[in-house]
C-alpha cells in the first residue's frame, strides 16, 4: 500500500517541477547583477526579501502612475487607429472598383487579340490559297494549241513533228508536277489529270503505231540484188533509214520517260523488223563474198567448194604453190582479200547501227540516273517492284547503262551475223588448205585495228563478235596444224624412192614461205612461231623415221640431203623461233654425211677394209701388234694376197664408179656432190694412213706396202674431179 502512495507523490512533484520554466541567459545575468548589487544583504535572507519586496512595490507604483498618465495618449492613439482603418476600407473599396474595371478591359483586349489572330490567319490562308490556285491553274494548264497537236498526232512533216514534240514536252511538264494527294480529290484537278492521261495515252498509241509502221516498212524493204561484179563485196547503207527516224528522237526520249514499258516494247519491234532486213542483207553480202572467193556464179558454188572436200584425205599435199593445187584452189591472197572486204563492209554497217541506236533510243547525253528513274516508273506502271521478264534486260536488274541496252538490241538485230560469219570461215578453210592461216591473220588485224580508217573506230559490238570468232579461228588453226603434224609423222616415202628431197620437206618449206608472207603484217607471231616449231619437229621426226625398205638408195644419204636442205632454207629465212631446229638440222646433216661416207668408203677397198677391220678387232681383244702376223687369217701372206687385188688402176676405177654412183643418187639442186666428194677424199686419206700405220706396227720389217701411194691417191681424186667438172 505504501508503494503506490510513493509513486503518486513522485508524479505530483514532477508536475510541480514541470510548471516552472527554465531561466534564460538574460534572466540569469539580471539575477546575478541583482545579487551583486545587494551582496551585503545576502547573508540575511529576511532583510534581502524585504528589500526586494520594497523595490517591487516601488516599481509597481511607478508603472501604475505611468499608465494613468498615458491614458489620454492611448485614447488619441486608438482614435488614429480607427481613422486609419476607415481610410483602409475606403481604399479597398476603390481598389475593388478599379479591379472590376481592369477585368472588363482585359476581356476586351483578349477578344481583340483573338480577332487579330483570326484576321492574320485568314489573310495567310487567303494568300496561300491564291498561290495554290495560281500554281494549279498555271502549271496544270495545257494550251489549246498543244492539246490540238496531241489530239491530231500529225507526224507527217517536220513542222508537225516539231509541234508534237513541243506539245509532248509541255504535257510531260504538266504531268511531272508534284501534286499533294488531297488536291487530286478536287474535281477540277482530277478532270485535268484525266485529260492529261487521256492525251498521253492517245498520243502514245498514235506515235507507236506510226513508228511501228515505219519499222515494218523498213524491215520489209528488199535487199539489193547481187549486181556487183565478181571480186567486189559491198553492203547497202542504212543511212536513209536512220535519217528517216532521227527526227523522232525527241519523241522517243519522251516515250522512254513517260512509259518505259511501251518504250522497250517499241525497241523490240525495231529489233525484230530491222533484224529481218539485216538478215537478208547479211546473207546477200556473204553470198557475194562466196562468189568473189570462188570466182564463179551462184550455180556452181556448191560444186566448187565441195571439190576440195573430195581431196581432204591429203590436204598436206595440196598446199598453195604446189602444181596439184594451182588449178583448183583460188589465188592464195584471195581469201584474205575477200574476208577483209567483208569485214570492211561489216564495220560501217555495225558502227552506224550502233551509233543510231545510241542516239535514237538512248541519247548518250542523258544522265544514267534518268534511266534508273525509268526502271522505277516502269515498275510503278506495272504495279509491282522494279522487276521484269528475263527477256527485258535493259530495263531490269540494274542494267540501265545505254551501252548494255544497245548491245542487247544489236545482238537481236544482228543475230544471224555470227553464224553466217562462222559458215563463211568454214568455206574459206574448205576452198584452201591453209585458209585458216589467212582467216586468223585477217581477223586478228581487224580486232586489233591494224586496218581501216583510224578515225572510224570499229563498233564495240562488232569487236566483241570478232573476238569470239577469233577464238574459233585460233582453234581451227591449231587443229589444222595438229592435223598436218599427224599427217607428216604418219606419211610414208614414195614407193622405191630414189632419193632427193622428201615431199614433207618441200611442203614444210612452202608452208613456212606462205605463212611468213601471210603473217608479215600480223601481230600474232606467237601463234605462227608455235605452229612452225611443231611442224619442224614433225618433219624431223618423219625424216628420222625413214625405212631403208622403201628406198633404193642409202638412207643416210637421203637424210643428209634433207637435213642439209632444211638447214640452208632456215639460214635464208632467218626465223628466230627455228634457230634451234636450224642448228639441229646442221648437226644431223653432218652426222648422216659421216655415216654415208663411212658406208660408201668401204666399196673401193672392200677387201682391204675388211682385212684391217679384223686386225683392229684382234688388237682390241688384247693381241700384241707383233703377234698379229702370226694369226693365220692375218698373216703376211694373206695381207699380200689382199694388196695384190687392189692395184692403183683398180683403185682409181673403183673411185670413178663410186663418184658416178654418188652423182646419180644425189639431187643436183642441193649441190652436195662437191661437199660429199671432198669428205670422201678426206675420209679415204685418213683410212689410207690408218692402213699404213697398221702395216708399220703389225708387219714391221716385212717390206709390205700398198700398191699406191698418198700422191697417187690424191691424183686419182683430182683427176676424177677435173674430168667431171
């Protein structure tokens, strides 16, 4: 019970303490100052309390007196405050009136500002509307004169064409104006656009029909008859056709810009119609070339060029210059001449057509960006992305360059040119065994521009076409050379040939001479060098493969003569690529001469030669020189018997017989007899000295000697030479 009471007392004490406020620093300072002032009275608290009470009472009396004395001033102050409050009320009322007045003015000013903004907007809209109306009425206006020109579509005179061109350009300018989509909903604008589209479509149709009729008339015109004399190849000029169409070039450019689809269709119509005309003219041109090449009229062409085909089994033996071919084959320069005439006629034909296409259809002066824009227009006309059928490469797949489009049209127009040219080159190869050489050179010259006027560059289309044909000519040339090499290597010498120059050597000589003349001004010497080297190797192989079974004379003599003939010929021609073959021919000629001399040398002294060959064989087997005479077959008695068979007169007679035999079999045109006879003399002297040396070493002291001396031998050769001069 005591614990709760204590807690209650503590709570009351805390409340009493909480009622007091903490002394501020100023109050604390005043208390300290008061205590210092009354310090003597601090010891007596009663006296100090009485003193403080007296002072407090004095202060209260002073305050009360001050309050009583200032009552009048307070009344005056209160009166002034009341007057001020009344004045403030009047001011507030005045301000309220002014505020109401200003509020009405603000509303009026806002209303005026809104009206001014509306007036400015109306003026701006009226100006913009007037500008748009003037823009539409001026830019979408097509004069009556232009409308009449487009409606009539009169293209019969230059003046009418000029009027139509101006009207079409004006219409194009009107239709190309960018118009906001909302304007197209306006009835007047829609009617004007419909009028423009109607005029455009009607004029397009009239213009296309008119130009198509011109294309058809030109395509159906007849090619000129073959009235030129034989030897003259000429093609008709298309200048009048081009001049007839060139006035319509601006309208073609307009059509290309307005409707690319119809433009490319019209270009196809041109290529189809003019392609037929060019096909007839090109065939007529090559028909002239065939007659000029063969020197006969059309009725005998087939008979003429089929004749060499019957002899195709032996083309190598019918080279130009041979007696067998001089009567049947055309002049050796005729193929080059006729082919060059054909190419000279094709060059202006293709060049003029290419220039016309570039001017009439594509106008090289136009920016290529325009053509790219045409692709977008064409695709928009068809209602899909810029794509087109594969047969329309010029307007699709990025092929917008005028050169590519021109090349496509030229390929369609001259579609028959390459087949006809290839067929004509085939005839050139048939009528002449080496026609492929002349074809290769002539085509090379035309491709590299070594002939013709330098001011008139060949058509790029024709140059490309000739480049393709040149590859064929090169292939035919290589095949021809390969066939010749095979025929040479497989050829056999004529039955029981008596010597002289082989046919393959003579024909090789003729081939080299002919090809050097044909390639004289050509730039393709590399092709000829390889061909000559291949043929020379085949000729050498053919000579080395000669069999003695087919020859009535010594094989070494025939080889010697032919290699000597080849060496002399190559020395005259001085052909760099055959320098190695020239040295080889010289070496082989010398080798076969040595073999020939060695073979024929044994005939005058056959017994002596056989005897001493046996002696040398014994020495080679290890028999000593002084022991050879003790061999039964090679004794001194046997040697004397052999020597007795060859007295000086017999030796001279044998040499004369040998000379006549060599003279009979050697061909006179090679003039090898003095050379061979001198080599024979040198070899005979060497052999004589060898015999004497063997006698001295193997039969020393026997007194055995040949019946003739060195001086006798020299006199024999000298007398034989002098007597046959």
